[in-house]
């Protein structure tokens, strides 16, 4: 019984797996932020080009 308790205590004290999980969660969060930012930037760029398109004369040279 004492061997099982010592194995459980050693498993709980082992932080290598916890660190890997934390790094994975941080990487996932960074990915979510990048995707959200890219969508917002894409929308702003599209609106800018539409504004430029709408500001140009309809029939240049006529």
C-alpha cells in the first residue's frame, strides 16, 4: 500500500506534463488571437479598397 501512495505522490509532484499542457494552451490562445486579428484586418482592408473604388470616377476618359 505504501508503494502505491508514494507512486501517486510522485505522479502529482511531476510537473513536466503540466508544463507541456500550459505551453499548448498558450499556443492555442495565440492562434485564436491571430485568426481573430486576421479576420478583422481583412475586413478593414476590404472596406478601404471599396472606399477607393467608390471614390473613383465611374467612366474615366469619357
